[in-house]
C-alpha cells in the first residue's frame, strides 16, 4: 500500500507545483520542469539540485548544479518580478522560473503556487499558474495557464475548480523591460480571473449553496484572493 501511495505522489507532487524548503537555502517548487531524474530536482535560482522525498515532502542533499545558459538574464528577470508579484498578492506563494532548451529554442517557464489549507474552518484553496514564452526577439508569444481550486466542506462537500488560458504578445526589447511587461500581463489576467471568481461565487451562494447548511466557510466571509497576504490561520486552542 505504501509503495502504491508513493508512486501516486511521484506523479502528483510535480503536477501540483509542490513547495518545499531546502535546508539552508530557501523555498522552491517541485515541478516536472525541474525533474533531473533519480529523485532529484533543480533549484535554478540557486544553481543547486536536491533529493526530494515525495511522501513527507522533504528536500535533502543539496548539491551544486551549474547550468550555463545564454537565456539566464531573461530567466532571472522574470523570477524577480514574479517574486515581487507574489509578495503583493499571496502570503504563502512560491514561484520558480526555469530556462529550458527545446528543439534549439530557449524557453522561459514561470511556475507559481499559493494555497490556504484551513480544515478547521472547513475550507481549502489553491492557486497555480504556469507562464511560458520562447526567447525570440523582438516579439514572442506569452501563454499562461491559471488553475484555481476550492473545497468547502461541513456535512456537505462542494468542490470548485476553474482554469483560465491566456495568450498575449510580449515584446523582448531587453530582460528588464520585458519583465515589467510580463508581470503586467500576469497581474491583469489574474485580476480578471479573480473578479470573475468573486462574481460566480456570489451567484453560487445565492443559488446552489443555499441548499447547504453552511453557504460560506465557517469564517462567514468569502476568500478574497486580493487580500491573501493579510490572511492568517489561527491555531485551534489546546485542550
């Protein structure tokens, strides 16, 4: 049974953009983009690899892993602005930006993950996004995939999930300027999604959720993603 669970987690964790803390280094996402094989994953910003145990979700054995790339200035610029963006909107968010060469093309891939798991209040939320573009001056195509999931549960269980696909033109004048335009596109697209989610949630609360005893989480408020950075989980009092 444990072996079957472990196999499932090997597939699930990278697809879920699982955040992990590397001892002595900081946080990074475990994704299939950073999979180096043999249970090791890449932290591109610190140029290290680490071994990841999928069951306890622990990182060990960090080692130097230098990978030279002409696209590193683009990767680093995108990571800088994504870190800024996450700090503005999410209290627990983590991002990792990769550079990969596919068919002789240099591709920048930005992954983001934020979540609020609060089972004591009968609600869990997660927000994942993947943004990518090919480094091809002066114009390239930026594509994004944003996935939001919610789960409210008490007596009844309600799962909500939505995916937003984005495609925009990105001008690659230089890494710093392109990064500013990149994060502006990300912010605009996710703000639109957030607005739609809040409207849909309000409509759902007035219709389908009225049939449940608990139309809102036990906090009696909707989860406003724009205010994620101010939310805190209060531990349950000890008996």
